[in-house]
């Protein structure tokens, strides 16, 4: 509901122990693994799509934009782009392969998922200092009960995605 869409792209040369779907890791595990990925990966790209871009383009195109920016930030050649899920955001690119649960079975995709989530969570943590009323440090922009309560009390701020239904309703 709030904050940017962040996508990661990672090229690994050596395996990193403990990589798996970022949602299956604790916050501390994600932070430690993200630090390890930053030290050991051959290349890391992060792509950001701001809330205003997501609102203007729609969520699917916003995700595509973040992914494109992450890929463009990779400065090494690569043979393949593996997208976690079942939707190909780049159907015209022959290097793209879409794989459900890739973030749990392909180490580079796990690493990309982890560094993107940690980067976004850290960003939202910092935003909680600018927007303390919204408790972003607790929910990092997701549609939790506390977030919905704060949104109702204070209305949307600059970080909220106006195209998101709960935000749209509160903005009226």
C-alpha cells in the first residue's frame, strides 16, 4: 500500500549457504544474508519504481519498470534472466525464463529476493523517521491492521500508492 516496488537482480559465482525464499527467513537472517550477498555476488542490481510511478503505470507495469532497472544495473554479461512466478514481464526477451518458486530453488533468485526486500525494508524504516505517524518501521508499507488504522487516522502521505484500493478509499 505504501513505498516503492523494489526488484533485485543478482549474479552469483559461488554458492552462498542459507539462501531461500526471503519470506521464509527472519528479518535478522535476511539482513545477514543480504550482507553476504553484497560481499560475494559477482553483480547486484536493484531497481526501484516509486509510488507515483506505480500509480501512473499500474502495478504490473510498475513491477516491470523496477525489474528493468534492476537488470540495467547489472554490469556483467549473463545468459539468462529467471523471473520468480508465472508471469513473464519481458515476453520479447529470449533470455527470460519464468519459474514458479524460483526464489526458493534458484540461489541467484533467492539472493535477488533477499537484497530487494532488505533494501526496501531499510528504506521504509528510514521513512518512518520522516512520517512517524504511520509506523512504517512496523509494517514497512504492507496492509496490516496498524497500517490501515494509521491510514484512516492521518490519510495518505507521499509514500502511499493512490491506486491501491484502501488508500483510494481513505483519500476521498
